[in-house]
C-alpha cells in the first residue's frame, strides 16, 4: 500500500487516481499530523509525502518510527518545491530515500515509485538496508574498498574517512559512493548513474544526482565547496579521483 500525504485536494486526488489505475493500493490523507499513527496501523510499503507533512511531525516521533521493525524499511519519497527543502530535510536526518520536484510529471513519479518499492522489498529481507552494490559483488576481495584515506566495508555497511566513522542513513548515498569508488578515474554521466545506482530505466530529473553528490561531498570533503575527491566534469557528470 502507498500512503499519499498531500494537503492540496486536487493534487492528492490526481496522484491517487493515477496510482489506482496502475493497480496500487492507496491510502491518501490531507492530515499531516496523523501520518505517524497511520503508518503504524496500516501495511504501508511506500510513503509519498509533501514536505509540509514532515514539517508537522515531531522529529523524535518520526525517527522512532523509522526504527520500529519493518516500519524502519519503508522507503520515503518526498515531494518538494525547491532544492532548499531537500537540503533542509536531509540535514534533519529523517531517512528520506529520494525526492521528486513539483509540479509532478507522472512518468517520473511512476519511475520513482517502482524503484523505491523494489528497494523496500529488498530491505525487508535483511535487518540492515541492503544496497544493490552489495548484491553484485563477485568476490570477497571486493567486500572492502579503499581510496586514499576512505575505506568502505560493504559487508558491514560502514564507511570511515581518516579512521573516523561516517554515518550513512540513506542507502542511496552508500550505493552512490560505492559505485563511484569502484569506478574511480572514470567519468560517469548523470544518466549513467541514474540507471546504475537508482535503477531508473526512463528519464528522471538529473538534479537528483547533483543533490546526492552534494550530500556526499558534505560528508567526505574537507572543503565541500572545493571538492578534491568527487570532481565535477562540466557538461558531462562526475569522477571520483584515482
């Protein structure tokens, strides 16, 4: 079941109708204050929420929900109107898996929903978020990746920089970092990263990649404004330095 939290009646009705046409079970609400309890009481597989809904939540209650058994593995897709909102909610460590910008495009929304539902089912088969990069590893030698002072232990889902642990609450960030390091020295286009890391088969807003790269730099770079590890190749994409 997809729980849609959207205060605008017209937008909520359109999203609900489209999802129902595709065969999804949908629970929709305009009441942001009830989201936590609705998630606890319903078999929700995906949260599709307007940013206003998270603004109305007590951070403690929301974070507690995200640690409650299977509820911790429910993917969350946030509908935003600006990149400022993305940065704001990410820094609050609310376990948002991806975002989609309003006004919504149905094909883009459908792609996000399909990918996050698949990721949610994968997470439910393990006690920790399970990245696709972990599933693909062919040999034990690749369970630990290193690049200078960066160390990624894929089996344990741990990242350290200069010996200090770095928390990754978003599985997508861990997947993206792992993919970049495994292909260091190679210029990777945004479309390529969307296909390989996100699993999107159709066109998606490439700013998704830019935002996640920005978050990675904030975690890894000594000076995120002047990155040395993750380099921008203008007009093409990104490269993790060799």
